[in-house]
């Protein structure tokens, strides 16, 4: 039985929480991509070396929203029009992946950096090899790595939505699990990561039904779910390569735990950090693309050190610099939102 389209005020509140959480993930990504340790942000990011990270959370939120908005809320629209929007956005992200990778690699080859910048596994100044590798998705720059994953997932998303519209969610789940297994076996990154996108997309399609079921649970059970996942997220600190079954499970538990925590803290987040988290959360893709600018400037101007306060200041500056770029009038006429 397919869910009916009847958005509620509760769901709107939950989506707001997702925006705040996504904004938090952007801050973590900026700090991790700067790679200046130690700094004060490592206490919330784990230096990107934990079993689950902001990258997994970012993919999970993206899948959840695609399933909810393009799947659930758009289910009365023709599948063709929904598919066109998803595929065109996927192509747009592919183009931006090419642009950002070529610009960032060119900068690393042509400029003299004081600090470190992401390693490029292509011989310096071999432009033909670089272009071919980028076009074929053999190489994507680390700082905008997510764009290539998201582009692939969006192009494949119409097939999943087609199955969901026909009540065949179980088929989509099986396909995603099999694809993940093949990705682990053959070391194909996007096939490993797709499970963190498409399983949440299925949840997003049935989000209101699941939320209604959750609200029927006793308060004691709800607290057990909330604080239990928060507790698990706080004590599971492990490495993550490749995307193993344990990584997938922990990623979902971490996400639920963080979502529960942010739901509890939402009034305080609105009051004290709304100006930052909501700006990043509502325009997360723009922020993700633009955060490369302050990172490049930082590597150009400042040599890498192990000074805690210097690194903390640089990380904070990169975060605020990115926030400032988002405030440029009409920026989204150039950079996708």
C-alpha cells in the first residue's frame, strides 16, 4: 500500500532538523578537508577517521530527501517529469565535478603551496591523462569527491522511485544490498556507497508512515531509541574502509543518534547557531563546492604546523569564509544549490 500525500507540521519540523544536521556535516567536512591537526573541531569530527563520518551522514540525508521529496511528495506527478529533474541534476553535478576537479588539480600543479593539499595520483602536467580520467570517473578530486557519487545516484534514482510507486520496495532493497556486496568484492566505491543513499531513499518514501508508527510507541520506547542510538554513536570509534556491513549499520545508528540529539537541542541550535547551521544546511551543495576556495587559500598562505590554536583559527576562518561566500548576492545563479 502506497503512502498518501499529506505532509504534516511534524514532518516540516523533522526536515528543519535535517537542515541543521546537514549544516553540521558541512562544518565537519570543511574541518576534515583542511587537514590541520590538532584543532578544536577534531572533538566533533574525529578527524574523519571514525567508523562513520559526515560523508556518510551527508549521503544518508541526500537519499532520504530524494525519497521523500521526489518519491513521496511528487508521486502524483508523471514519473517522466520527476525522472527528468533527477537526471538533469545528476548531469549538472557531473559537470561541476569535472569543473572543480580540473580547477583544483590545475591549482595544485601550477601554484606553490605552503601547506599540504590533496594528493593527485596523476603525473604532474599530464593534462590529457587528467581530462580522460575525470571524464571517465577514474579520478575525482578529494575535496569535491561527493559530487561524483551524488551524480551517479541521482541518475539511478528514477528506477528506485519506479519500484516504490509500484509497491516493490523489497526489490529495491535486495538490488541495493546485492550491488553493495558486488562493490565490496570488486572494490567499486560508488556501489559500496549507494546503499547509504538508496536505503534512506526508501525510508524517505515511507517517512510519514514510519513517523506515524513511531509516534504510537510508548514514551519509554521512544526514549530508549533516542538515547540508545546517541549512546552507541558516542562509543563506536573505529576505522572504515571499505564500506563494510558493520560500517553501514553503524552509519545508520550514528545518523539516527545525531538526528535524535539535534531534535532535542533544536531550540538552542536555532537561538545560537541558526545563522550558521541553517545557512549551510539549506544550501549544502553550494557550500560543499565553495568550501574549496578558502581551503586552497589556506594552503597557499599558511605552512602546516601542529599548533592547536593556529589550526583552530584557520579551521574557523575557513568555515566563516565559506559562510560569507554563501551570502554573496545571486551566488546561486552561478553555483548550484
